[in-house]
């Protein structure tokens, strides 16, 4: 059992935020795409309600996300052209996923890179920031700005819905950029059994990648705990969970940028799943 408990979810949030700029709700909050059912057993075509939101607390909606970031893959791993009407409210967006076949569907929310530049200014080294890439920031920075760093932030939120028998096509990596892959099939997550995920960058394992896992409803527990785990040299993180329920896994991957728009590229991944008590 390869995990280290953190004392509180508040500390967890601070841990993840340490490497990220907190500027807008889209960056300050976790983002998840969350089906009402992760596993169903439907012999006839049906629908599963799906929420897309950003939140400070796992599975409590705070900010609705736009539909242009949503991608759904069918049981064959190919993108579905249509996935039902999309409703975007103030705190939650939702749509109905059509489930017409047996197998595993992939739910993804993908936000393209946003650029943020931070710097210090004045005798007191006051921290400042602006929403701009390196090229844009160069024309806007005040005289005397120093310790200038620009980061790009890309976000992927994901979850999976399995109808009847599980399939693996929706779980397949693209081998492009940073990805988190479910090694244990999401429909097979049960309490007190070893679960595994794998971190990849351009298809290659990412070792020593920090991953945080927190259970829903921390506001209902006196001392909520999260798990902090790291990937091994094969990029695999192994863990067990003793409590059934819904969980949110999150990880930030940062690397030196290879273009003139940023100093560092950050990819944030959020993976919503459920664990069945057994």
C-alpha cells in the first residue's frame, strides 16, 4: 500500500497550489466531469446524467464549465459527435450521455493552455501577475519588474461510465503530452484491493509524479484525510482505499517549455471515479 496520509484536505490544497498561479476560478478550483452513475447494467438504450463543474470541494459544484471543452468517446474509443443537449447554469453544467451499447464510455473535459506571468516589483518585492504569455507580457511589464516567470496551464478532467461488460478502448493513451492512464479498469475499483494508474509523457513513463486522492464530502468529516502517492520508475502509482464512495484524483505535471510563449508548461489532470464497498 503505497501512500502517505495528509493531515487535512486543506493542506492538500495548499500542496497542489504551491506550483500553480491562483488567478481565475478555472485555475484556483479543481475541475471534474462527473457521471451520476459510473457503472450501469442496461440492456436497452438509456442515458446517464453528467455534471461538469469547477469546485474547491470534491463533487460540490461551484462554477459551470462551457461545452466546448467536453469530449465523449464511445465504447470503440472514437469520439461521439453528439452527446445530448448541454445546459450551463451558474454553478453547474450538465448533459445526458446516451448509452446505447455495452462497454466503457470515456468522459473528458479539456481546457487548452492559458498563459500567466508572475513577477516582483518595488522595494518590498511585491508579487504581481497578469494573464499573458511571455511575448505579450514583455510589452506590458512595468519598469523594474524582476523574477519574471511565465507558465502555461492546460487541464484535462476525465471519468468513465461502463455499461454491463467493461472494455478498454476508451482508456487507451494518445501518447501525446502528459497523460494519466487507468491500469486497473475503473469498473473494477473495490475497497481494500490494489488499484493502479500510470503517468505518461509522450508515451513514456513519468517517475516520481505526485498524485493526490481525496474522497467526496470532506465537510462532513471532522478530520478528512487525503492520500499522497508517487509513481515508480515505470510511471505506476499503486494504492488501496478502505472506504467506498466517490473520489477525485488530481496531479500537476510541470516541464520546461520548448517555445517562446512560456518558461514552463503545466498540465493539470483530474480523474473522478467511484470505489464500491466489498
